[in-house]
């Protein structure tokens, strides 16, 4: 019998914990503040940013939205980031990705001060993650870790197969699992005989961005299956990277989409905003 990993429940729990910390900061006269930049045009980004703003409300974090027109110039976006970097009332800055093609994503990431980089995308923060010495966690991968912890799924010594090697999910996911003493294999689109790896996995983290990519024949009996994928189907429905209906019959634990990793990404963002606020105010 499989068990559904409930990302909504765990994210509510994490946000409650964050709220307690926000309350303490407010007693000290500090209101954590997150600035969210969105370049309009991507409907999914709009949904995610709205969810982030709502989470800020739940956590008592002040949120500022900067919605820029889809044809905004790169210079203007970078100038806004510079302004927010220098605004001491702003503790966290994130620019929702993807940005339109005429804007260089790397320049945007590099422009955000590492101290305010609550996504954990900057070279400095990525480096710290691999060194195992970090306070800002990569949101989606840390959300996965929080799910595993909540359900008391130990990763030590386990064969963990991460499918996908993006800078946002796959690579930092591997780092966090490795730090927790998992044996980590990172597979990707060029991997030969992917199923030979996934079939040996105690834990599979799917982050490829293709609906239904992980099928039941690729999963061994009793595996833990974490689905990071969020694919929008032509009928508007959301689907993960895992063929949920078939794979659940083999899995011991499985995350749904929606209601799995998505809400956790946002919960960790809230934690990071508190962490950044504390660091900027020299609070442990
Ligand atoms: N800068 N860009 C930046 N930081 C991020 O951490 C993200 N990501 C990814 C896309 N771009 C980003 C997100 O915020 C993906 N992502 C994200 C955040 C939240 C949700 C999904 C992706 C989410 O709320 N998912 C809900 C369903 C939402 C819906 O109905 O569409 C869920 O239950 O999975």
C-alpha cells in the first residue's frame, strides 16, 4: 500500500513555524520583507507568484510585487534589482523565472545580492550548498528534504536517483542528498538505459519537465517517488513527471502533482526570507 506525501499539509506546518519566527522578529521591531519581481507574460509564473504572496501573508512577511511589462528592457530590470539590493527595508529579492528571451537570465541572477538571494541561485550560495555550509537553501530541493524528514524517510546509505540536472533542482538536490549521506546518482536526457538506474533506486526524484516520463516499469517495488515536475497539459490540467496512477501501485510513498513539491518550494522560500532577515540583522 502506498502512502501519499501531502505537500499541502507539510507546507502548512512549515509556514506555521515561520510565522512563529516572524512574530519574534516583529517584537524586535523587524518586519521581514520579500520583493518579488515578475516579468509579465507567463501565466504559470503569475499563479506561482500569487501563491508566494499569499504565503507571505500567512507567515506575516511583508511582500512587495514588481510586475514589469513583458517587453521591459534588461537595463531597467537590472536597475530595479540594484535599487532593491540597496534598500535596507528589503530582506529578500527574487525574480521569477523564466524571464523573456531578450533578458539574460544569468545577468539577473548575478545581479541579486547573495545576502538577499532567497532562491539560493547565486554562485556564492550554490557554492556554499556544495560545501555543506549554508543558511539559504535551494527552495525546491530543500522542500523535498523537508517532505522526507516529515515522513521520517531516512536517506542515509540509500540509493537516490535524481532524474534531471538543472541548476534550480537537479544539481542542488544531489548536493543536499549527498550531504545527508545518500548514495546519489544524477541521470539526465543523455543517460544510457535510464531504467537500469531508476530500478535500483530506493528514492527517485523526478525533475525532467516531461509529463508522465517516469513509468511503472522504471520503478522498483517499495520505492519512494518524489515528483518535482509541473507540466501543464493541453487541457489545462497539471501533471508531474511521474505516471502517478501506475507508479503509485509500486511505490511506498509518492508525491502528487499538484499538492506535492510545489507548495514546499514556497514554504522554503518563506524560511529563507526569515533566514536572510536574521543574517542582515545579525540575529542567530
Ligand atoms: N526565481 N523562479 C524563481 N524561483 C523559483 O522557486 C521558481 N519556481 C519554479 C519556476 N520559477 C521560479 C517556482 O516558484 C517553479 N516554482 C513553483 C512554485 C509554486 C508552485 C509551482 C512551481 C505551486 O504553487 N504549485 C502548486 C500548483 C499551482 C497551480 O495550480 O498551477 C502545486 O500544488 O504544485
